[in-house]
C-alpha cells in the first residue's frame, strides 16, 4: 500500500510532470476575469449550483 503524506507543501514535492504542468498552465488576472482556469471553475460551480455565471 502506498502512503501519501499531504501535511503541508514542505513535506510534499511536485513531480517532474507536475512542474511541467505548472510551467505550461494558462494564466491570467482573476480580478480582471482574464484567468481561463478560474473562469472555467467559476462557470462549472455556477452551473452545478444553478446560478448564473
């Protein structure tokens, strides 16, 4: 059985694949609604809860 330790970011370390994903992630300013990932998350949450985006 694999044991995973999620106590904090000082215990866990990103894998090379995670670092690659972070480096290649789409980014933008969430305050100006320019972050595509935040926009998708907000849209999904609104849809799931029956609210307008």
